[in-house]
C-alpha cells in the first residue's frame, strides 16, 4: 500500500498518511450539559495508535441551542475545554493530527422554536426564519468554539456545512427563501459560511487547520464547484466532501466504481487546489489505494471501518487482515453497545 502511506501537508501540519477518521457522533456519550460520559481520549487515542493520519472529532455543539440532541458533546463554554485537551494529548502522543467538527443543527436542533434559513416546514417541524441578530450570534459562537478548540491544543476545526444542518440550510436554494443579504443568489446563500470561515480564520490565526465539511447538492451544476472555490479563497485548508440537501438525485457515471457521495468528492477534487477528502462506504485498503492512484482524491476518510477496527490504517499499510465493518442497520452497532465490533 504505497500511496496510503504517503504524507501530505495541510496548513503547517504534516499528516503522516492519507487515511482520516471522519466525524462520527456518538449521542449517548455526553450528559445534558455537553460533557462527555465516556473516555473519548481512549476512543480516539486507539484510532490514533492504529495509524490514522488525521482524526476529526465528532460533531460538537457551538451553543446549547445548536445541539442535535440534548446528549451531545459541547464546546460552547470554557469548562468543556479539558475534555478536548485530553483527546488532543492522546492523539498527539500517537503522532496523529486532530481537529474537531463544530456544528449548528439549525432545523434539526433541539429547542422550541427552532430556526432555519427560512420559515419553512421541514420534516414535519415548523421552523422560523433566523433573524439577523441571531445570525450574528451564530457567527460569534463558531468563532468562540474554534478559539476553545485551539486552547485545548487541537490542530484545527471542521465547520459542518453538510447533511442538512444549519449551513446547508442556508446554501440550499430549496430551503433558503430569504430576501435579505443571506438569501437569493448563490453568492448570498453561501455568504454566511464564508463569513464564518473568515471570522474563524481571523480569530485563530494562520497556523490552525480550517476544514469545511462541504455538503454537495448537485455536482453536475456549477454551484457546488463555485462554492468550493470560494471556500478555498476564503482560507479553508481542506475540504471533507459529503452530501448536502437534494443530493439523492445525483447520477454517477456507469464506470465509476464507488457511490455518489464518493463521486461528489472526486468532482470537487478536480476544481480546487487544496486537499480534498472523499468518504462513504470505503472499507477496503484497495479502494483507498485506487482513489489515490487515479488522482481522484488526496485523503480517504474511513468512518465505520475505523469504528470496527481501530487498527485499520496500520493494517492497511502493512497488508494485514482488517476486522470488517458490515455497516449495520439502522445505525452503527458500535454505537449501540459502545464496544469495538
Ligand atoms: C456519521 N457521520 C457524521 N458526519 C458528520 O459530519 N458529523 C458527525 O458527527 C457524524 N456522525 C456520524 C455518526 C455515525 C454513527 C455515522 C455512521 C455517520 C457521517 C460520517 O462522517 C461519514 O461520512 C459516514 O459514516 C460515511 O463514511 P463510512 O462510515 O461509510 O466510512
């Protein structure tokens, strides 16, 4: 496995190989005040020890109202810093680079009422249009959480712009019906994400990784590509590409040997110069190698595979057999009993 084991530079950091752990939230792992209830340093430390080059710690809420569920790990107050400090230390001891994903769930958030880009009924939930004052606060909350991540000794943050959460609700023309400066044209719909990137960059300085989880809606349109280039120009160091809103209709060319989410990543990889990560259903080292060999991606994210086998990366590099992930339905078995598969 030659190419998996090649280092790559992101910002000032050398990632020792091309395998990354994408964010994998474990809802039953926190109390209702954003504090972890299990030893997550051990959880991530094991994956770091197993050779993973870059670890992205699970979605962590930027404010209490931003949470997807009440039992979600938070980074909205200074008291949350030590639980990330422990993770940073453990991963660094194993020579992995480690960042944390920051999220505002928007329409999927807890709370009543909930706010989205527009007043709209989504998944049977009535959402109010987020007022400008609240948008300002959301930006501040992203910035404060990023500063806390830096204080914790993490190497960067990933801003969650995918999977139908708040920032994809702004980007999507189906959801965003605003008539102010954050709605209408594509430039206006992506404005909030770009402002957050710029404000986070100003606050954390140049030497801190900013990753953006880009939720692609339709790779055949120019919109996602345009947005990716704008993110690059705004100071994003790396893109972790996944699904956005409306991505279900995407068609993958017949000769493309992966699913549509991986395909979206490869399309974005073609149009930007910063590193891009592809993800979804990649289980075999040969698949990762194929993507790298054909210059379809720079980084390969292995999610459930790394839950099933923390040693996935080292085993892949050394050609050893890997504990298989069977992509259990409805959700990952790992999360149900909290033990390694
Ligand atoms: C996820 N995913 C996810 N994505 C994200 O952006 N933030 C998150 O916190 C989570 N949490 C999460 C939990 C669980 C249990 C699963 C299965 C998935 C999506 C994840 O990062 C990844 O994109 C998918 O798991 C697909 O990759 P794999 O697992 O097929 O390699």
